[in-house]
């Protein structure tokens, strides 16, 4: 069965939040540093993503089963 896309929050260190699009354990969002840089993450073993433009590091958090992205948090 195809997995549905859903939106999950991206929480920045300064308390701002934006939205990411998640599908299964994959997630994509635009970094707020320039509003252009597309970041792609995956829940699971390789859950950290660094923005090339601003060097911020994000952690993709998933539900306990590891199958669904829950949120993205800037570290
Ligand atoms: Zn950035």
C-alpha cells in the first residue's frame, strides 16, 4: 500500500518552527537560513542532516517503530 505524505514540524533552536513533508521514514524541508536550501533526511540510523548553507545540524525523530517521521529538531 502506498504511504501517504504528511507534514511534521521542524523545530529550530530559537523556538521557531516550520513544516516538513514526510513520507514514511523520509522527510524533506527547506532550511530557514536562506529559504532555498532543501534538506533531505531519513529516520533511523542516518538521522542527522547538516545544512550546507548555514551548517545547522538537524535530527530526524521517528516514532518508536522507526517507520514514521515524527518531527525534525535542530541540534
Ligand atoms: Zn541552513
